[in-house]
């Protein structure tokens, strides 16, 4: 076999190898894209459930506020008003998330998909931070003026301790529910599930698709 034949054979083999590598990368990217779609789809049911539950809860609270506005104690009105407001904001966040989920296109530019998944990630954290702020009002909605008498001094002390404790926990969670704490045990305990894990998994897999497309 002459040198030219060997060189030709080698180039042919190299070309075939490159084609196989390209197909493997393409197939790997497509499989990864399917996995991302599956992860994103897993978030839809819980998002719709949370949206529906939030709407029903706000409707129930607002009905109570309107019906009892002239007779209920200020503690009840303020506590329920705060719950209604925070839950309404959460409803808006869930609507925003559902729009993101429905418009994510893995076959399109990776940067666009990354931005939408990042929006899902940050809005999930904000939704949790806001909803945890409801903790203190669960300890105040039942209070009324008649309770504030000397005979109830110890009861009021206990009430103050409980409300203060819930307030401290709510503020601490609001301040510390951040992406930087995602590896802490308490964070994983709060967030592991179909609202959080698929987002992180999808972001990681998008990096793989990006690497495939860039030929890395």
C-alpha cells in the first residue's frame, strides 16, 4: 500500500470519526432536551394546584373580611388582610411561572431558556420568602380587645412570646431564603420537591446542551 493510499484511508477514517462524534453530540443534546422538558412538565401540576388553592383561599378570606368588616376585631382584619395581600402576590408569581414554563423552548437559543429558568428559580425563592411572612398573623387573627385584661396577664405573656417567636422565624427565613444557601440542610428540607429540584436540574442540563452546541 502506497503512502497516498494510507493518507487517504486515514483522512476517510478521521472524517467518519468526526461525523460519528457530531451525531453522538447531537443525539446527546436531544436526549438532554427531552429530560429538561420532562423536568419542566413535572412542575406544572403543583403550580396549577397552588394557583387554584391560592385563588380559593383569597376568595374565602376576602369574603370573611367583607362580611365581618363592621363586627370583627382590628386584629382579625389586619391579620387576614395581610394574608390576603401576601397570597395575592403569590398568585401573581405562580401565573408568571406558568407563563415561563409554557414558553420555554429548549430547541431555541440556550441563553433564552436559561433566562426563563433563572426567572423560575428566583421567583420560587421570592414566593417562599413572602409566604413565610404570614407566620406571625397566624398567632394574632383570633385576638380581640376583651382579652387584654389583668386576669389574662400570663396568657398575654405566652401570646407575646409565641408571636415574637413566629415573627423572628418569619424574618429569618425571609432574609436567608437565598440561592447561596441551597446546599444547607434546612434549605434542602424546605425546597426539595417538584417546585425546586427540576429547576436546578434543568439549569445544569442546559449547560450540557450549551457545551454540546459549542463543541466542547
